[in-house]
C-alpha cells in the first residue's frame, strides 16, 4: 500500500481534521462510526490518502456494496474486549486444580478481577464465533475487500488453537472455570496479536458501513473512476458542508493541465477550488465524494496554497510567503511526481501590476510540467486573457452580476473568462452613507 504525498499546509487549507474560519473539518462528516476504534481508523483513512489504485478500488467497491453485514458485537462489547486484552492481572497458565480451588474461593467472596476475565473470555468466544458465521455466510458476489477479510479470519482461526474455541462453543455455551482460565491464557498471552488482528477486521467493516451510510444520506458518489490518464472531471459537485449548495460541473481534458478560474470577490472561487480538491482528496482515500460522478487521475501528491500566513517572527510578508509556497510546490512538480496543485488568488499581497506580471511568469513555468494538474483562481482578468489562446489552459468563471442595483451571485460555474466588475459597486453600496 502506497500513500499520496501532501503536507500540513494542504491539510489546513482543506480543513481535513481542524476547521479554520468557522469551517467544519472534513473528518467530522465521516466520524459517526459505530465503534471508537472505527473512528480512529476512519481518521487514519481520511488523513492518509492513497496513490495505490488497487487499494482505492477495493475500498470503493466495499463501501458501495448494498449488503454490508452488521457488526458482530456492539460498541460496548467491543470496548470491553479491548479493555480485557489490555488487562494484565492474573495471567497464568491454566491448571485444573488451581481453577477448582479458585472457583470454590469465589463462592465465599466477590472477585472483581474475575468478572473482567470471565466476561472478557465469554465475549471473545462470541466474537470468534460471530466472525466465523460472518465468514461462512458471505455471498459469492461480496466485494474483494470483504473476501480478503473472510480469508484472513479463516486462516487466523483454523491455523491456530482458536479453532478449538469455535468448535467447543458450538457444543458448550457456558464454559467451566477451567475452560475460562485456559482460554484466558490463550487470548491474553499466546494469541493476543491474533485476537487484535481479528478486531481490526471489524473496524474496517465499521468504516465501510459508516461511509456507505453517509453516501446514501447525502447522495455522494461511492465509486469515482480512478484512471492512469490525466483526465479530471466532476459532474454535480458541491462543497460537502454547503447546505443546499448549487451543483456544478467541471473538467480538464484534451491536454489542458492548467485551469484558470476567474470571478468577482464573493462569487465563490475559493469555495469552488476547495470543493474540487476535497473531492479529489476523498477519492484518493477510497471514500465517497460529494458529486454525482467523477473521473480522476491517480495523483502522487496534492498541494494547495489557499490560506497562507505571514510571519512576524521570520519577518516574512504575505507576498514572500506566497513566493516561497509556490517555489515549494513547484519543486514537487519538478521531481516528476504527478501532482494536483491549487493556487488561490496568486500574489494578492502585492500591487496589481506586479501581481499581473508575476502570475504570467508562474504560468509560463507551469507549462513545463504537463504531468501535473494546476487549478489557479485569480481576479486579474488580464492575466487570464493573456493565456486565452494557450491550448494548455482551460478557463472557468464564477457567475456574478449587478441587476436592478442588486448583487446577484448564483454560485454557478461556467466556462470562459469572467467580465464581471462589481468591486466598485460593492464599495459604493456598503459605504454610501459615508461617501
């Protein structure tokens, strides 16, 4: 399994685990798992996107499956097993005389430690049998990921003494004191790691079931098409936390690897860039994406430059921070990695003429990296028009206009270059009592 390369700035820009400016973190969308360790695994999936197409497809197939089985035990029972396995008291080799003596002694006084061991053993026995039942009842048309889990369950149980546990349970539902001691030593000492491995299969199932529920409830696409080609297109996409947001379509094909997005302030350029990038990110996690359909290359890296901080400590201005960030991400492109790179409002920290000339210089550099996809937003219309006939570029804009002295912003993504000029109107409108 290999992972996509990214960095802290990108995770912060996309609010993967922590929201900025009152945004919800992306992880919160998928965090309502049925188990605590399922929640931890979901966090691992969403913070560690893949560039292994076979693993991505296995996850997608499992999440999209309509017949995902129920978890074999509930959250409290699984938590108790985890607690029991970590419990280090009274681990001893089984001895029938010691078991009989201890059982007689417990008739005279309460033993809290024994409760943990007895219930832990009983639940672990149930766990093994429920997993065996899940394995034997798995349909032939089950997704590959679930078939692999079933094969692992079979090998783990039937290549160890755990086989005896499963077979005994079919005959005897209430194990004796000696059997509890025997299996306690087996579970907590001899085969502790095997039991933990079986529990990890349940948490994978939990993550798949949770992602499936989210996809159904929100209408997300479970199986975006991942390809080796550089075609990137999304139909009916929306930012996942925009309630009732307008769905848009977008694509980069036919050799276009630079997309320039124009539009007025407040038209939704930054949100649109984030929505597209989040969809690509989730697709590489093998998770459902907020779109009707999607085709994406398997990228080696995703890097963004959206919410860059300046630094008083380092004496670095916002403009210098932008330059250094662009240099950093272009080093990734130069290394030969197939990257998705997002640049939001380049050079907003300098004057208009400098920003125009610097943007043109960067765009010329980007043409050297046809193996990467670049999404660039700008309010400098002259920069976009400078490359209007360049066949490596495609152009989209966020629609906005003034009608009947009202600012109309439908958040609609259209092909072409924006002609909207609403900045002065907004200034006059908001400051009319002061001018």
